[in-house]
């Protein structure tokens, strides 16, 4: 009963926050929506209202339609994960019947700003998160407010989530980190959300770093009740990713330090058994950030699981199959447990699909359309081992890089002899090995695109891609970067093509 009441409050909060929005979703709040002053007054009487508003933001991360296009490929963060994995070429659209991800596999939206699937969808989703975070922050007194008690934790989460949204926007909409380049409009004030011009990359990064640094302090002693909430470890991991994306030596050192702090928090690495256990349980100890998909949150066809899992009664089984790139699969040693995550049967119709990486616990082909035992993974500690190794390799600390790499590989290969070759790697060869292991380990988890950009890689589409087969693209190619959507250009006079 308590859980249902919370969900009803959440639903009310979401309706109040987002009803009657036009396509210009950053416009001033319409009069029939809740206002900042109303929320401040209500929160003063019942602080739980702000917490419910924050819960509404977390719900947007997995709710259908948060990107504004309403299709079965629009479901928050995990939709972004599929888009970016396809752009990175590590994920292949190997069968296409329903065309839910055909356009992005063809690299069409990234070269035509009029396409809503991709350009508008991601822009709208992340700016909706930003707008909602600003609502919470303003209600607590604004960006520079001093907060105490439970309000510290609410403010810390709101600032971390705002930075999370700006980080993904910065990765999706600019080809690479260049301080003076103009990229995103910055919105940090819900009480006066006038359309803004594009800010420089440095200004956006300064905002993200400031928000996450403050979040870490505010969340220092926060013991979250559910794993979908941001705690200090999530904030540190996000800040590590922000620094790592900058590519400077100073930022690399900071990213490594933060990654090591998260590792020191005590999350165990994903075990060999868990590596083929379905990645479907948010209570898995290595998961730092994830959400429980229960009967009240299960989204049927309209979900990441519906697009990825051949054991679900949905797209992956019936004709929109996503597979590991053939070249990447061939790079995995035969005695590596991760090789067995993928179906190696060219006659099956689902060749190289992740049939032992992502699956419903019942493991019955097309067995269920109710995704109530398949949770969403946002972040696991293995990422921090790999990020620390990458930063160490790039900063000429090969001993540290090798150690973190071997920590992981010891749980993927049969014996130390299988990964002894790591001790002979240094320089660019070591950097390349960490990048390869990152692609293998985190396949399908939405991290390959970020790694591609950090490593300034050129990617080549293998033989099992339906579109652009065999073609190579540099990390900063127009085809791999989204464009500011047509609707934003039409509605914001401060932005032009």
C-alpha cells in the first residue's frame, strides 16, 4: 500500500510538472502548471513533495515517451544507450523488420537535423531532466543556497542529475572537447527560463564539474533507500567520466583518482557467473546505479529489454535483432567467458545476439512480454576499474593500468597465464588493450560511444551490420554526432545552424 501511495504521488508530481508543455519545453511555465512559488510554499509545509518531484525525474529516466516522439524506441536513458552503441559500431543492427532503430543504424538522423528520432528525442529528454532539476534547485533556494538536513540530499541529487544530463548532451551534440567551441544553451534558473544562446564547451564543463563537486559534498553521508537514487559514489563516477572526456593530463589524473575512490567504496567486481547471468537484477553487488523494474514500472514492448532480449516477447526475437559487431566478437579469446555471452550460430536467425548477457530469468524464447524480472543497469563498478586503467595508461602509469586490467580479466579468463600478456604492454599498446577490453566488457551497456570519443578512435562496421557495412568512421565524423534539432532552432532565436 505504501509503495502504491508513493507511485500515486509520483504520478501527480509528473503530471503537475509536465502537463501542457509545448514543443518548446523550456518555455516559461504555463499558468495551469505548478509554479516555483507554489512548489516552494508546498514544500515548506511538506518537504516530501520535493522528494516526490525528484522521484519523478528518476522515473523519466526509464518512462516511455520522455523524448517526445512516443515510439517504441523512446524510453529515456536506455534508448540513448542503444543509439550510441549503434553509432559506435560495436552494436550491429543485424536484422530489421520493424525499423525501430533503422534510421540511426543508417546514420541518417546525425546528418539531417530535421529528424526527430535521435536529434530531437535526446535533446528533449535531457533538457526535460535539466528543467525538472532546476525546479527542485530553485525551490530549495537556488543554485547558491545553503541547505541542511534532508534538503542537502535533495539538492545533491538534483545537481548531480542536472550534470548527468548536460554530460550526455555534451557527448551527443559535439564532435569532441574543444574549450572555445559553442555548443549547448545553459539553463540553471527555472524562475526565468528565457531561451539562451549556445555556451562554450568550457562553460558547460565548468557547470558540470561544479554541480558534481557540490553533489559529492552534499551526499557525503547520504544512505539511499533505493539503488535508482544518486549517492556520492554515483556522483563521483559521473564526475570521473566528465574529467575523462576532456582528454587533458590534469583531467585524466582527476578521473583516475575519482574512479579509485569509487572502487575503494567496496563494490565487488562482476563475477564470472554474473557475467553470463542475464544482467537483470538491480541487487547485483557490482551495480552502483540501477532501477528495479517491477509490475508497476514494466513497459512491455516499449522498453530496452523489448529491444535487446530474444527471450522477451518483443522486437529482438521477432525481427529487430541487435548483435555484437563481428570484428569485436572475433577479438574475444575462445576461453574468455564473455565470448559465451553471444550466440554463435549463423543459422539461428539471431547470430551474435547477447543471449547469455541480457535475458529474462525464465530463458524461454519469446516467453514473456511482462518485463518484471528484468531491471535496468546504469552503472557498475567494473566501469571504474576500466576507466582507472585507461587514465593510468594514458598518463604513463603502466603498473597501475595493468593491475586494474588484470583485476578484471582474472574474473573473465581461466588462469593467470591467459592474461599474462598484459605485463608486456605499455604505451599505446596498453591504451589500445584497455579500450578493447572496455568495448568487450561493457558491450550493450551504453558506454562504447563514450570510450570511442575518449580514445579518438576510428570504428569500422563489421560484416553483420545491415547498413554501411565495412565502412570506417572517425570518432568526430558528422555521422557519429547528433545535430541541434530543427524544433530548437525554430523556437530559439539565439541559435542558428
